[in-house]
C-alpha cells in the first residue's frame, strides 16, 4: 500500500515530508494513527465509454 509522508521520520530509510512510502498496513498502522502517514488516494481511470459528448445524441 502507498502512503504520503506528512512529517519526517526514519523507517527502513529516512523519509522526508512529501515522499511516498510503500509499506504493509500492519507495519505502519502506528504512523497512520499518529498522523505521520496518510493513505495515498487511488487514481480512478477515466472511462471514455461512459461519457457522451455534448454534440452526440443520447
């Protein structure tokens, strides 16, 4: 799982604010609870098939 680093901390290496950390959720649960890490939002891909252009019939 990917996490955004909010505050500097030392894990398996030195992480600075703004870095991305990949870790197992049970290994970093205490860092998420204290606000050092936040879960990175999953990117939802665009599905062009669901969108109908305004110049096309619906």
